[in-house]
C-alpha cells in the first residue's frame, strides 16, 4: 500500500495501515501481480477516512481490488484489524 507515491507498506490479511495526510485529495494505491489499482481519498483537517482492499484467493487465481462497501462497514473491520504501520505523509 502506498499513499501519494511515498514509501510502500506490505500488508497481510486482517491488518491495517494508518496514514496521516495533509488536508486535500490523496491517491492510495497497492500493487499486485503487475497491477496497480488506486483510489482517491479527500478530507479536511481532523477527518478520518477508511478504504479497504478486498481479495479472493483461489488455488489457480487471486484477485484484489478496492472494496465497494460503505465506509462505516470498513471502519468496523478496521477496529478488529491489527495495525502494522503508522505513517505520516507530508
């Protein structure tokens, strides 16, 4: 996972990365099998936003994309996840 082209953080299932970003619009991306899906997150000072990578792993194929569920549902999952990185992007 990468915010605004900064350092990359490797993730595992049921983990989360917290980014502290300046107010404005930011690009969050991840890489998997040569693909680099990205999403845009916008916020004001003090806002908290949640995005989630949704994946399916099969013996013959794996797919990952940005989740389309509500931010409230993603927030609920984040409360149960293990924090593996805490980054500030300036």
